């Protein structure tokens, strides 16, 4: 897996984090002040980058969190069969097939970006 470990307090809104083995983008980050009985609490709300589901994490600020290493690569659309697109990586010339998201329109011969994180791939706008 391509992840790195960071302290939760170093994260902020817009960063990426792994929650429940799902790479997510942080949409809300709130923290409380440390009290006399412990460390500051951090509440993170994040959306999955693959399916858009909401995930939450409540932990202390000095705990460690996994951050996914995300890559974006240009791909050319070779063919479209229903809601499946056959794509070719513009750098390595490897071909893959991925489902087309509902809100995305593609045409053969066009270029798209493919996002890869934790061994999973998805088309992005």
C-alpha cells in the first residue's frame, strides 16, 4: 500500500486521509483545546474519493493517521462500451477498463485523468 504516516494535528481541510481503509478528502476539521485530563480531540469529516460516501474520525491530535499517496495520470479513451471505458496510459501504454461515472461524458480519442490510490483506480473530471 502506498501510504505515509502523519500526526492528526498536522492535517487540515482539503488534505487526504485513510478512514476505514478508504482514501478520503477532508471537508471539515475541528479540534478542541487540551483539557486537564488529556490531549486535544480532533473531529474529521471526509468524503471518499472513489464513491463520495461520508466518513468520520474522532481521535486525539497526537495520534497517527494514514495519508494515501495519490497519483493522477493522463489516459486516452480507446473505446466506450456502455458505461465501461477502455483507456490507455499515455506514459506506459498499458490499457485498462474502468466504469464511467454518471456525471461524466467521454468521447473516443479524448484525454481523461485517472486517479490511483491504495491500488484502486477511478476516472476523475
